């Protein structure tokens, strides 16, 4: 169950930065837009979480949208140091305080958490190396971790996915686009 | 769970567990035998009734596995049953899986790459299974036969074979996980259902097959080798 997140901010740097931080820590689909017009608001997106630049948030067009829409959760990205409501993120907020603000929108019930629980970022890194055919030792060296840690990750990956063989894990990596299939020959890997 | 006995009829057998059909076919028991009991049929067709009953009872009930009774039979009888099982896999099950997978891919109108990758994975799995069966047919079974007949090489033992024996059940489980959990269902669901059911039945049969090999056949052979070495 991935949360849909919409970022509306004139700065590309803010959009990309926020998108990266969110996807690093939460199960979510992020889309960013420079202006409200760019976002055509497809109906398929049900109750997305919206992170919006404060100027845009205060615009008439946006206020109108909020009234008509199904009251999605909207959080302002602001320069204003004085605002500390749960619906604001400071532009120069630390990563920790960003998470503090957003945690409540993503923390799920234990059941949802189990359903949403995919691989962690580290596990995906290990998965990619497994799929590319590297040994445990080679993966350990590449990622600067111990062989023991690599084996732990492999065990967790197998338990989470229900896939054990290298070929099987490779298939999983390919269909989830963890491997760029333009650069490799699939027949070699599987 | 009730055990089948010599007095039972084929119809009652199948009513209790229709998955026994391929198993009784391997013995050449056949259908169209009206109400003849297993005892009568085995006598008519020169089949070892005790062995047949043991095999169908162990297949029907996973918890029932009387090792000592099974080990009392000649390995040649066991090999004969296993050989017939291989024929079933080679001529029916594997081609059926292949065909269903092919149909599944054709039913996908989006022509997604996912199913094509699954096909490549299945191909790898199939190659492993065929190799496993080939090793048994060309190496293991002839060796055991020679051993029984007293014409085997002195320097060859079953351990030589065991080291290289491939493990086939991992990829089958992976295939199930991939199809059930991760592939987008852009295909015909009925074809996929049939594919999965065939796969599940194959898995159960393979496990049964492996159990007989590992727990009965190999230990018998080890005993014979030990006896030979002592003499």
C-alpha cells in the first residue's frame, strides 16, 4: 500500500531533494510539479499527500482546489521560521525534523506495515549485486560490509520475498527495474 | 486417515484421493476394471500388491512412511517405479507446463516483458529437472542394478553420484512466489490457474519421489555397499 505524494514547488532542487528524502524512508510514489497548472490531478490519485510551496498554497487557485477536492492532506514548504504547525515544513529543516513532521502520514498499522514491507534500501543494493552475479565476498567488498552481513541480508531478502535462487532473485530485480535492462543481456543473467 | 487395503477398489481409491491416478498408472493398474479388488488386479497383471499399497498409502498420507517395510523390497522394484515416474514427468507434466506457459504468454495482450522473463526462468528450471532425471536414469539406476547383480565397479560408490546430484525444488518454489506475488496479472487468469495447479501437483509428486529415493533407495544401496566392502 504505497502512499501517493505530490510535490508542488517552483524549485527543481527542492522537488528532487524532497522526493529523494521521502523515497529513501517511506513506501511512497512521489511526483513533483513546478506549478499547480502542471498537475492535472487525475482522479485515480486518491487522497494524496501534498507538499506545496507556501506561495502556491496561499494562491486562490490552490485554495479553490482544496475546497473542491476530497480534502487531501496539504503541507506547506515555507521560509517562515515562526510557523511550527504540523502542516509546515521549513525549507531549511533538517532531515530528522522533516521525518518528524511526515511520520504520522506514513506510519501504518502493523498489518499495513507487514503488507507494505518491501526490501530496505540496503537490501535492494545487495539484491542488485546478487543479480549481477557477484559472490558474497565481492558484494561485501563492494559495499564495504562484512561477508557475514551480506549473508544476513540475503537471508532477510529470501524470507521477505519467498525467493531463494540467484536466478529467481535476478528475475525479481529485473521486473522491479532495479537493473537497467538496456545495459545487460537478460539471457546471461537468468 | 484410513489406509488402503488389498480389498479396496480403484474407484474408492480415486474417490478418496484423485491425485493417485498418475500413481496407479505407473503400476499399470489401469481403469475399466469394473469392481475388481486391488488384490485381484495385481494378481492378474503380475504386480506386487504389497509394494503398490505401500506406495499409494505413503503418497496419500505424508505422515505414513514405514521405512523398514519399504526397505524390505528389492531396489529393482523401487527403481522400476521411479523410472515410470520419470516417464510421466518427461512425456506429460513438463510438456504440459511448457504448453500452458506458452498459452499464458500469448494471452497477455500487453506483451509485457515480465512473462517473457518468467519463461526464461522456467526454461532454466526445466533444464535442471531434466538433468536431474538424466543423472538418475544414466548413472544412478544402472549403478544400483549392477550392484544388485554383482557386476559393479569396485571403485564407484553412491557417494560419487550424490555429490553431483542437483537440487531441483528451490527454483520451483521461486517460480510459485514470482507468479503468485510479483507478476502483474495481465494474462488470462484461467490459464494461469491451470498452470499453477499443474505446478503444485508436480511439486507434491517430486517431493514424494525424493522421499522414496533419499529415505529408502539410497540407504538400501549404502547397506549393500557396506556389506560388499566387508566381504
